[in-house]
C-alpha cells in the first residue's frame, strides 16, 4: 500500500540533511560550484531512488544530449494548459492539411500540453484528439466536467501562490514549489487526472508505445528534472498516460502524479522553458512554445528566456526553428471556453508558418 502524501511528508520532516550527507556536507555545499552541487544531488537521488533512471539535470552550459545524437529531426513542444492543447490541435491539423507531417520527427519532447499532443502524434491518436477538442470547443462545459480541477481550498491556494512568488529556477525554489504541491489537498480531483489522461493520450496499455516520445516532469520532493522515455518508463512501469498526466500536474490545480516511486509535478515548473537541451545534438529541432517565457499568459512565476535556450541549443550544433504561439491578452489558459478560439488561432497560424516549416523540415 502506498502511504498517503501527508504521511510521507510527516516522515520526511524527521529526516535531516545530516542523515543523507556526510557530517561535513554543510561546509562542502558552501564552497561547491553549481555543477558539483547538482552532481551531489544526483548521487543522493540515486541512493534514495535506486537509480531509477528518471532524473536528468538540465545542464548549465550547452551540452550534447546522448538521447539526441545521430537523430535528424527533433520536435520540442512546450506547455500551456488546455488552451495550448487546443492550439496545438488546430496548428498540427493545419500543417497536416498542407502536407507537412510533424511525425517525421525522430524524437519528440513534450511538456504539459506538449506531452499530450506529442503522445497523440507519435501514437497515432492525433486525429481522434483533434476531433475530441472540436467537440469540447462546441461544448466547453463537457471538458469542464471531465477536467479534474477542483474548487480552491487554502492548501491549493498556498501552492499556487508559492508557484508564482518564486522568481528563480534554482533547485531550492523548485523544491519549495514541489513541497507546496505535495502539501496541497487535491482530493476532489479523485480519479479525474487518470481518466482525462487516458482520454487525451488514447493510451490503453500499461506500456510506452513508441521509443521516440519523451515527456518531462519534476520530482516534488527532490526538485529534480525528470525525463521519461520508453526505457525508463518500462523499467519503472510508467504508462504514457501517467507520464503525460504528471507533466501537466500544475501545483495547486491537480496532482501530484506518481511516476515510479516519485510524486511529480508539471514539467513546466523548471529552469528550462522548453527542455530543448534534451534534443541537443540532433541535426535540427522544431521548437514550439506558448510564449517567449517571460511575457504573456504563464503558469509559473519562474522567469525564462526561450531565446537564450535556443542559443544554447544551437551552440551544440543543432539548427533550431522557433515558433512562439502567443496568447490574447489576459486569456485564462485553464478556461474551457478558450478551447474554440484556441483551435481557430492554431489552425490559422499553421497557414502562416507552413512555408518556413516545410523548408526546415524537408
């Protein structure tokens, strides 16, 4: 039986840093570099989680990813609530109509909304998902009933506020958000997260359908960035639907979601905006994000700059084409009434971007 999250926090409160580190750890931490601290954190994680292969720290400097070496096309899809799932549905529907197949990508990295779309593209369920969102656009109340977002309570409000008050992407800040997510009472979500994840991904198996799909999440307890692909998923018995659900488990809204032996939150709660480092080393990467990372509608207070991230990606030798979707001023990314306009916006944008994508993707 899995212990309750509240019981887990109660047990973890009794653990001191000294129980995990040598007695001189505090002095060591004060004089180590960020890279050394990350290496130390990774060694601690390995001892706690038995080397489950899920943690993949985001590099501080441009580094070629062993996951991407030898691949030609890579597709990186960022997050942004149900608004962005709908936008993606319209966008890729438009591209497919124009004869541009995003599934030519040999590697897909999806975060939050991007995890759902990437899953549907790579697993052959995209047309079904697009049809579902057409229906949700006409009947937004239907999605509202299916979505596991619950009425705000004090602990959920606290998690949301901490998520937006944190102003840097340091491991300590990520952990603070994660601990608030663990402490939030999301019981009203019930089994809604699982039901919606199975519906949106179309994944009816306890397996990982294709090797080229990767999702991202963050360990709420350790603050580590997690990258889940077929090998790690099978090792830890993680269905694709659960990985997509974890990648979209926004603190104070839904989740956290259990992946293997880790409670996880939204992959967007990280110091990287689109996790482009995961595809560094591929010949070319099409990167699609909701915003530039610091303007427009956001779901976290952590500042990002997608242009710097793209520069770091290209420094590894990967050519990048960045597309920023953008959102209307003041749009609520979690409002089902925004599904229809998002579908239309994505479809229209496909017509604009198609020539550049065709030339880049050919």
